[in-house]
C-alpha cells in the first residue's frame, strides 16, 4: 500500500464496501474493507508526506440522531456495521491529525447517484435499480410506506466537493463536511420524478410500486445542512435532484434500451 502513495500529492480515497444491508449480513468483510483498508491508505499517505488527503465518509455516521437537518457536529449512535466503519474512519483521521500532524478532510456523502452506477444485485442503490426496472418494465419495490426520505446528491456535486476539498486551504483541513443538496425527497416523490423523466422519453410506465417491510438498519429521514461546506470549501451544488435524474436516465437509456 505504501507504494500507491509514493510521489503523490493528492489522495482522494473513495474505496469502500457499501450498503447497510450487506454490512449487517457480513460485518467482517465490511470491517476489512472499510476500516483496515482505510487505515492502510491513510497510513501510506502519511508515510509518504502526501500534501492533501480527502476521504469518503457517509451520512450513515449520524446514526440514530433524529434532528434535521444533519449538522456535522451532532451525531448519534451507529445503526449498522457500515455506519460504524465510516465513523471509525473519521476517528482515525482525527487521531492521525493529533498524533502525527497529518491533515485530512472527510466528506459525508448523502445518497450519491448518477451515470455508471451499478443497477444490479441485491445491494444496488435505489435510483439505478428503479431506472433499470422501468426500462425492463419490471416491478419497482419500495421498502416501507414510501415516506422515508433522503437527501439525494447527483455525482457531479460530489465530484465538485472532492476537488474543492483537495485544493482547500489549511484552515479547512481536519474537518468533516456534508456533501449533499440540502433538500429532502421521499421515495414516493422520487418514484414520481423518475416516472415523469421517462415520460419525456415517451416511455410510459404504468405499474404502481410494490411496498414491503422496512429494512433493518435504515434511518427514516435524512437531510443535510451544507452551510459548513459552502462556507469553508466554497461548495455550490450545480444539480438539483430532477436535473440529475434527467441526466442519469438519458445515460442508462443510451446504454441499455434495446
């Protein structure tokens, strides 16, 4: 791992084993990838005196803290091994700052989506999974009553945050930042947004969603306060959720529609 950071100025560490349900099913693999893997790369960056280290954290770190919007300094207890692994990343980053003087920035992503996201498998994210279901005229499945809400963030907003973090001034370092839109969309609203976007491509999806039980480990609502990233990183999200959905659907149709 040491060699991966040799003669490197900027590290943007995105690698992890995602998915709350997967982490509940297999916590050991989640810990190996997300905790041991993170420790390996931040240590390699420190040993090589990397100038800038940015890493992916997660909104799951807020755990059972119910207040909205989510503010970086106010967190609860983790609700899954995945959430725990991301919180441990943040703890290790703080330890490396205090113990070794190695500076970093953690980005708490809120439900990032966009082109090229894997739509297949039991742990696929909701937006690519629903888009492919509609393209194939399959069922769209919703866990719970559909009023669960998320702060969906288009991938270009996340890319912007990473670049800003990587080149930020020293006074912005050793902080955690929410990366999101600062808005809240229910799953029922999301389904309607996607359906309307498909209508613009002359694809009429007539099926209604199929509702099932809530998933263990999922938080009920999520919305970010992005003011800290705006102030310290000059973060300014360029894509609202509807804009991101339109771009994303166009890409999937170009790749998968027969």
